[in-house]
C-alpha cells in the first residue's frame, strides 16, 4: 500500500500549471461576458481585472485588486483557468485572491505598488504567482521569491509592443551570455544580476529560465503575438489589445491562431485580414516617467 | 460520432518509430524530451501532413477547449479520428485524456473530442489550481508506485467493457477515482508523467508504438 498523501501547492504543481498554458493566449477581461468571448475564441486562461491597463492609464488614481464579486462572476462564467492581479507587495490582496479560488495570481506593476521594498513571499501560498520582468536578474529575483511563471513587463495599456520586444530580447541575451560562462564567472554573474547563484547556475545549465516565460505589455495584433513567440516567448498575455479594438471576438481568435502558428506567415497573413480597428495605442515618448509601469518593481 | 476501435489491429514491429506530439497548445517540449529519452524519434504535429508522418501520437497536457478549437479550425479533427480508427497508438495526458474520451462532462458548449476510448471523462474534476496535487499511484504492470502530478486534472467517471483500468487515486478526497486507462492502442492518464522525470509511462507507450506492448 502506498502511504503518500496528496500534496498541494508544491513548486512542481505551480510551475506545471504554467507549462499547461504554453503556446496559448491569456486575455484581460473585465466582465463575465468578455470572459466568455475570450473562452470562445480559444484563450487558455483569462485575467480578471476591473479596468484594462489602457483605462487605468486614462482614469488615473490608485489601481487595486478587483472586487471579489466581479472575480466570482468571471470564475462562474468560464471553465478555463482564471487569473487575477494583486498589487506588488500586497500579500493580503494575494491571500484574498487565493481564498476566492483564482488559479494564478499576477503580482502586477499595472496596479499601484503597495510596498516600495518587498515583493510578496510567494512560497507562502498554495496558489501560484506570475510576475513581470524586464531582464534576467529581475526574473530570477522573482523566481527566488517563489514566482512559478515569468512574463515580460512590456508597457501595458499602450498597444505598443516596443517595450515587450526590448524585455524579451534582453532576457534572451542575458540567458545566452550565462551559457557561455565558466563556473567561476557564474559567481560574478550572480552578483551582477543580483540573483541567487543556484538559479544563475541552473539557467546556465538549461539555457532557459527554470519556469515558463510568457510575454506581456503592448501586444495588439496577431503579428505582435507571433513576433514575441519567435523571440522566445512561450505564450502571450494580451491586455487592452483585444477589448479596446473594433471586433474583440475576431481579434482574440486571430491572436490565438497566430500564437500557435507563429512561424507560419501564411496563417498570420490570413488571420490578420478584416479585424477592424486595432486599439489606437500610445507612443512611449509621450509618456512621462510616472506613467511608465515597467519601472515599478525592481 | 467518435470512431469505433476495430476489434483487432494488426501491428508490425517498428524498432525506431517516429512519435508525433500534437503541438497546437500545451506542454509539448516536456513530452518530446521524455519520448526522445525513451528511444523514439519525435515530430511536432500541427497539420494533417505532419500527422501522416507519425507512427504514434502523444496529445499533451494543456487546455482541452483551446486544443479542440484549433484542431477544428485547422482541419485536424477528422484526420486524427481516421488515424485512431486505423489503429495508430495514441497516448493522452490530462487534456490529451479528454481529447481521447468518447464522452466528456463539464466541457464547454459544443466541445468535441477525437474520441476512441470508451470512457466518460469529467473535465477539471479534481477542482481548481489550488487543489492540484502530487501523489503516488500504483499502475498495473509497474513494479513500483508512480509519482503522479495532477494539475486541474480530469478523472475517468466510467469506462466501457473494452477499457482496462490501470490506476486509481489511492488516498485523499478523490480516492478510488480512475486516472489511468488503456483500450487497445489508446493509452490515457489524468496526470503528467512528462513533468516528473520518471519515463516509465512513455517507455511503455513507445513499446506500444514499436508493436512490443
């Protein structure tokens, strides 16, 4: 007879959950109706939030965790996984989201940070966390804190993919560099990256992060999604890009197809036709420093 | 209608088979790695012409509704059903188990499967992600228990006569639930052996593709 009792909340089931999302698209939704549209379009998960990043930018003020009623409504509306955002460092918002039964918590720079020094201790939770990063050091610090999935930060709510591109290229270049270092050099690299040496050694050995890497922040078109996949993303978060566009259902489905067939320009061309208006977007030069989210977290 | 499994399938021994991994969505890389470690050549399959080149197929873990929609959009469902009907060995883990089931419960409206395995599978049966777990499961034919990882996993609610039950959850609230089955050339598990480094399930499947098991 086996004596092992079922174990929940292990690193393996947390990271494994992200493995199951690979090759898929996770969509920001603010109502149960939008969640249904996302599920019908083939999303692998939805991100429940009160306002999409584009509206958070427009409205200003403090952006917080969503209303539990609204999250419950979205959980009830769909059968795919539901994620939700907590403020950076706000461990009680994260506790509430876990109690609500969300499947992944995004400790997100899109919301107003609640702590200027500490991120949430993610090891203390059963629910897994995804965190944003702009470079490898930041990604490894989040993983050291217990993040089970990493996404590029990009610049959310802009419909401008340039920052996501920068972050994906940076993370990829940082990883490539580590794979070329010897053992002695890895100790110095860990110091420079401000990351635990064990994680640095693991990345050097694997040639990739020890957790799944998605992209996020400014993806608005099927071609944007496919480009991020070709740059090494293992899946895509789309925030404002879908429900701030002219035909959300059609665009959502097109982005799902372009993500799976990211290396097939014929498919991407086909699904890019007749999508209607894309979200207008923001040029980053027009954003002041305090309007940039990617600098939040460290 | 899901395809019926022929009573008798003729299998010729193939020492170096090519095993495809359905790559519409999910943990494709993990399956590819374990299959290669188990002596198979591998091929990722997104299109009918790639499917034709595979001697066997793994349907990975992932989101079954996404896989179904993409398989439908890219004309993969019928070719998959035809190959299953023709006796191609197929192994499905988690979402792959759902895809192989003749009947599913708690699917989305209109959700179709490839089918072939005479079983009813309940989607997300163990609960949400906070309920995802690891536990040892005894599998028929394996000497030692298999350490199994269940992620928002389905379970098998009931099976037809032709289906062999290979393993059940042993402890906890879901004790007794069926989580590993085989019917002819079709093998399915609720759990993810591709995540644990224990290659016994994949080796068993590769032997099926070789015509040895």
